[in-house]
């Protein structure tokens, strides 16, 4: 097993792969505010997930004008939920400094908390805005995989979400990782060594999520019922997290239980059962089952959206024509003004 010493705090290495890089946690500074790579990468993941979601709305029979409210609500709920979940199971870090609860720039967002928060708020908004929940969840599930797959690289820049020691070819280490491990050892964890390589758990989960997205997207063309893709997402992510969380050394704990691992196992089993039950029910229904996108309600809302966009387009054209007429009018006035100036000049010459 590779032994490493004297790594700087910003240095990250994969010795067997010949990778040795230095990453400052601050990406850039604007107006005196430091933008961290952690938040920037997570934001990129969210933006790409949203872009994908909007590209799928019509395919699933959803009115994007209404669904955007669900997305905005889901983002807010996701951030609050991710932080609340992390703080709840790491309360000793915040008990004496409650103001630090609101400082998420340095990390401290739990994915499961984010998913729970996003779903709770997003579904409430969906109910109010009359957006069909099951097809919305199908899109959300694939979007979650995009966001999680990319967002995990924020953990890479923060040198967190790593695992136990390993001698595998892709084992990694870093100055901050070593400091975290030394702190663990001081707190009684003697199962890990600071100068040896560790599992890059962030990488495992990123690859697992992006692979899951590809699989679900390809299968989406053959889905059997609304909500199936979301159940597949829960099972896929839960299955991977069940194993990956077992390797991690920074798990959120409840006594001797790894909270996220326990939740992942429960959700994996539950989603598998629901997939079997729902699949059997839809199979028995045969041609009687109707996707939401084929219902009159969906068609009416999509028609409503199309009319709204056409109206906006017409208004835009009218404004453009009005602006063009104004420009022509101004141009005519300018020509008349030039003639007046020229005429005045000629009169002066005659005088």
C-alpha cells in the first residue's frame, strides 16, 4: 500500500495513475465574494438537470410553464433539506455556533436530505399548480442522477466523501484528507491510516449516478407506466449507495448505524417491491392503462401552453414592427432635418 507524507492542504494525488494536482477550494472572487468550487460544481449539476428536465416536459405530457414553479420550489426545498439532514446528524459541530448552520459555502449538504426536501416542496407546488405528479417524478429521477453525478465532484474539490484505506490502482490521498484522518484517529478511529491511500467514494458515486442516468434514459422509451422511472431511480441509487456508504469514513451516524446506508437499504427494498406490484397491476390492465401524456387533461394543458407561447410570439412581433416603424420615422425626421440644415446653409451663402 502506497505511503504518502508531506502533502499540502490543496494537493490531491492518485499515485498509481500518475495524477498529482493542486486545487484551491476558491474558484474565483467577484465583488469581494469568494465563489467556492463546491458550490459552483453543484450549481452546474442543478442547471444541467433543469435543462434536461425542460427538454422532456412535452414528451411526458407536462406544461412547462406550470412545472417551472415545481422546479423552483424543489431547488429551494432541496437546499434546505440537504443542510437540515446534515446538521441534524452532525449536531455536535453546530451546537455551540448556530450561525454556522447557514454557512453552506464550505460543504455540509447531504444528498438524501436534498432529495427528501426537493420532493416535499416540489410535490406540494405540483399539487397547487395541477401538475401531474408521477410523470414529473419520472423526469425528476433522471434529473437527480445528473445533478448527483456532477455534484459529487464538489466533494472532490473539498477532499471529502472518501473511504477506508485501499491499495487499488485508483486509490487517492490529499493533504486535507490526511488532516481529516488524523482528526478521526484522535477521536478514536484506529481503522484507517493517514499516510496510505483511500477509496475515492465521490468518484464511485459519480460514475454510478451517471451510468444510472444513461440506463434510465435509454429505458424511458420503453417505460410501462408513469412513475416507473422514479422507482427505478430510487432502487438504482439506493443499491449503489448501500455499498459505497459502507466504504466511507465520514458517514453521518446515529449511534452505530450509518444513517444514509440504512436509508438506502430500506429504499432499495421498498422500491423493488413497488416496481413488482405496480408492474403486475399495469400488466393486468393491459390496454386499459393510459399514460398521462395521452389523457385529455394533458392535451388541454399543452394546448394552453402552446397558445400562450404563440400569443407571446405575436406580441413580440408587434413590438418588433413598432420598433422598426419608430426607426423608420426617426430616419425620415433625420433626413428632413438634414435638408433643413442644408437649406439654411444655402440661404446663409446667398446672404
